[in-house]
C-alpha cells in the first residue's frame, strides 16, 4: 500500500459542486441536495483501502453522533475501477450496507470531483461550514493500522464541535494518511 498524505485544500475554499450517482439508492445526488445548513463532511474513501477499513466503525459512529445535530455526511469513491474492481459501484453498495453507512456513498467515475477537491488519499476528510467554506481538512484522528492508537475521530469531532458552537478552529490541522487515490492512467 502506498502511504499518501492529504494535499490540504486551502481553508476558505468553497466546496466544489457535483452531481454523482449514489451506489446505494441508485439516484444521482448533488451537493446542493446533500449539504447541511450547519456543517457538511465530505470524505473520500474506498472499499479496499486498509486505512479506510481501519476507521470504518469510527466513521459510522461519527455520523451517528453528528447527524442528529444537523451535520450532513457524504462519502465519495473516485478510484479507477478498471484496475481496482473491488471498488466498483456494485461492491460499494455491498460495502456500505455491510458496514452500516447511514450516508450516501457516491461514485466519481470521471475522477473530476476528487481533482476539484484536491483529494489525494483514502481516507481524506473535508469539513465545510453553513456557507460551504472549507474550515477543516485532514485526518479523522491519529489512529492508523498497526499504531495501537484507538479510533476516536477526535480531530474531526473537535472541528465539528467548533463549527456547531460558532467557534474558530484553532488547533493544528494534520493531513490524513492513507492509500493514494487510484488515478486512471492515460
């Protein structure tokens, strides 16, 4: 596995718009439909990445805890499914149902959305405020496969708490670390 860090989208960047198929419902969904008027978390993940598998339960718990507070969660997979068939939309649906995702799991076949967000790895997390301005990007927490740190979601939870309490995020934002997005060749 290739250990890749987030590229750290500039704070204040407006969330790039998109319309993508949801692998669970089969519907085409847009950012405008999915965003929250409080806070929106967009995460780039995939089925096969050991970094994502390591935090899957933490992502589900985070969404459960914060959706009731009005936060929207959106997962996107942008991997090249020709060379990584385990990340196909059909298997994304299976994975979402198996793990218990309570949020859309969108497929970015063209990879244009990943490029617009400057996503570099899975997982890669972005938090946008009510105006869809980027206020946090980076890691879920310090846990990685094999480092014995518990999956708590503390970094993203702290950022969400700040946004929900109208407070400035004043802690260091650390890049996520995971597998590189599997870009199409040619």
